[in-house]
C-alpha cells in the first residue's frame, strides 16, 4: 500500500518565497527538467547537481538524496529489445514524478539510474518517499507485447545537514553505497546510509571475492 504524503507539509514547503525563488533557479539550471533528457552525459549531470546542491543548502536545514536503479534492467534489453527497455524507463519517469513532492528534484543519472534531491527532507521523510516509490514501481504496469516481467527498483537514501562539508561527489557516493547494499540484499528494497554501512559493504565485497 502506498504511503500517503502530508499535503500540509507540501504547501508549507512551497509557500516560502525564498524556496520558490531558488526552485526557479534550479529550473534554470535544467536539473528539474533534466529527467526529460535521456542522453545527458554523467559529467554534465554532476556539474548540475553540484550547482543545485549549493542552492538547496541555502534554503534547507536538512536535505536528502535518493538514488535508484532498475533491477535487472539489462534483461529487459537483452530479452525484449531496447525499445522495451525504453518503454520501462518512460513509465518509470512518469511514476517517479507522481510519487514525489512538487518541490523535489528528479533526474536521470545515466542508463537506468535515477536520482531525487529532496530539499527540506529529514531521514524519515526521505525514507517514506523512497518506500512509496518502490511500492508504486512494484505495482506499475508497462504495456508491452509480449508482456514484460514486473519492474522493480532498488534505492539508496542519504540525508545530510546544511552545515555538512561533504562535497557533491561524497553525498552521491554515500547514497550509492546504500544502493549497493539494497542490490546485494536481494533488490526491490530501500537502504538508508548510516554508521557501520561501510564495514558491511567491505564484508560483502570480501565474501564476493572469496566465492570467485
């Protein structure tokens, strides 16, 4: 069951003139509309993200980022063709836009990976959005013949304070580390970055090396 969003919180978030002005700047940077551009280079995206991060830090005491990946996306392309894979991504983009607040910033980050920047979102709120998206995708129908397997996504969540000295690459890296755990734990799940996660990742990598 999808998690309901708090409309009062959304209205409060969007009613701030400072936030509205800075969201306009984000649009000018092209990050909000970036989800429509399916061929943006990753380096260009990182530059946009760094600029957007500077803006968001000015308006939010706490910010979160979600990175998500389509599970086994290569199988869609290999078994059903690249047009089927494109259809999956098109449906996913629509679902993402439906599952986030108006002030959140969705983008495609190369291939089948997407990011969402959530201004003024603490860890609990970010987790709620991540799980809502995961559930929505798990129930998403993609029209195709022959019928495609059910699409699922894995997600990594990281929350940081306005006072944080982390760079854009470090922030994205931590969300990506959480995503790695989600995939290693069986996919179709969300993981929030926290203390001890790096040790867990290293342990998983060592086990993987031992098996190979």
